[in-house]
């Protein structure tokens, strides 16, 4: 999962992010609301933890900005020392999916983050995903087009799976690199671009087949159902 933590209290942000990193989650930290907005412009996050009172945009203002400007918003969790019911209602009405009153134990924050991330996952009891002429089997790690098996490398299949699981969701290059390659700093974005080009060709992702991968300029990619 890709997590963002925003708090102008450096010690709090570092404590939370260290705990999330120790649990194997990818985590970026920000010091103010304006930095979060800049991060949301360039990266995809599953969950964003926002301090209510930050320099620049407040946590609530960041959520309002995201609602107005992003095609699909991540799950936001507001962190604050406020505990009045009216404050909690205001945060939730702004678009937060959860509310954490500080201070809170890092293990509880982790549980809240994982719960928020699960809300964004479209769960299917069937490991097989079907879309138009395409079938993606997560158990056998195979892909077919009109019942014809398509030969894919391990990384190509992982990339295809991420796209099909996030249909119509803009995905940043950093997000895709982290999901498929573990986010190694040694990787260059042209590695991703090359793999996207290959799966476009191998799966014949064209309008006539109902599914395309669009380039989102300056951000990443989005798989669209061109028939829907």
C-alpha cells in the first residue's frame, strides 16, 4: 500500500511513518497541507493521514481540494487533538473516512490505515477477473483474449493485474513501480513505460477490444473501459 502521512510535528510524523514502514508499507511524509497537495498531483496513495491543523492548507482543506480536483480521491484519515463531536462530524462530512484523536498508539493507527485501505479494494470472491474479451486469473497468473492465452512475463502479469484491479483509476508512475517492482530507487520510469508498451501490444489493448491504457501526462497511466 502507498500511504501519505502529513503532520507539522516532525516527531509524530516520523513515529507513525516508521511504524508503517516496519510493517512493509510504502510511506511518504509531508510537513504541511501545500506539500500534500503537491504530492497528490504527482503520486497515487491508498490512504492519506492528515493532521487537522497544518501550515498552508489544513487537513480539511486538503480533502476539499482533492474532492474538487482529483478524479478519484484516496481514503483520508484526519488526525487531531480535537475530540468534540462537532469537529468529528465536520471532518467526516468533508470526506474523511475516519478520525483519529491524538495521541494514539502507532499500532492503532496501523489498524485504522489497513481498514481504510481495505475500503478502496474491490473484492471479488472469484480470483478470475473478466472485462469484455479479457480474462485475468490471479491464481494461475494467466491472461486470455477471446479465450486465447497471452504469454506474459511475471512482471507484465503483475502490471496487468494492477491495472485491471484499478480500472478507471489514474495511477502514478511511483505507485505502479512500488506495486510491481517494490519501489526500488534503482528503477527508472522508462522500465515502467517499456512494460506498459509491451502489454498494450501483447493484449491488443485497443478501442475495438473495449479496453485501453491511457497516458496521464506528467502523472502516470489509467486503464479505461472504452465501451463503458
